[in-house]
């Protein structure tokens, strides 16, 4: 018998393990969502280029921050699509590929959560910067809520990172 041959699973185990493929349409849907963001980016970029002579420096900065925001959300989508698929559905078989992302080789559910939390903080920071630039046009209550929500993201990310670190030490302690 060949040593690398997969072991035959019991029917229930095969169904449960095979159910991970139900996530495939979700990842394909996120690819479509990313295509929408690519379209949005080009529309906003065209608007910036065409309207530049008529825009104030503040308006240009807000449009550029909007473009950065779209790129960061797109990066978040890539992390979820590639990392999630690799972690929960199937290996992509990218070992040795020159374009394999460095982070993919050590991705797991906990690493993915920390990376996603960090990306969300980055996106929230861009929104907060846009708010501060546009502060004269906003009421204090709106700005206070945005800062509060941003801080909730920061605290959540810290909590996730601490839990991940504690769980990492617990796994190491179990091995010894």
C-alpha cells in the first residue's frame, strides 16, 4: 500500500470534513466584491484627475484618503479570501511560487484574526483622519462616536492579540 495514500474516512467524517467546501461560494463572492472596489477606485481616481483644477487642497486630500481607504479594504479582502481559503478550505499549493505572500506560510485562524483586526484599525484610522480634516463640517457628537468606535476597534485588536499570545504560551506549555 502506498504510504502517501489518504486514509479512508467514515461517511459522517467525510461529510463533515467536505462541508468546508460550502465556503467556496463565499470566497468567490468576496472576489466579486473586490472587483466592485476596483471599479470604485477607478471612478474616484478619474474624478480626482478630471476635477483637480476645481478642487481645494482639502478636497483633494479627502479624495486621496478615500482612494487609500479603498486600497486598504481591498488588502483586507485579499487577506480574508486567500488566508481564509488556505486556512479553512484547502491548501493553495503556492510553496516556492515567487509571488507567495510571506504571511501565508504561517497563517492560521488566530494569525488571520490579528491581521484582520490590524487592517480594520488602519481602515478606521483613515476614516478618522477624513473626519478630522472635515471637522468644521461635522457636529461634535458624530466625531465623538467615530473616535469611540475607533477606540473600540483598537481595544478589540489588543484583546485579540493578548488572547492569541496567551493561547500560544498555553500550546507551548502543553508540549513540555
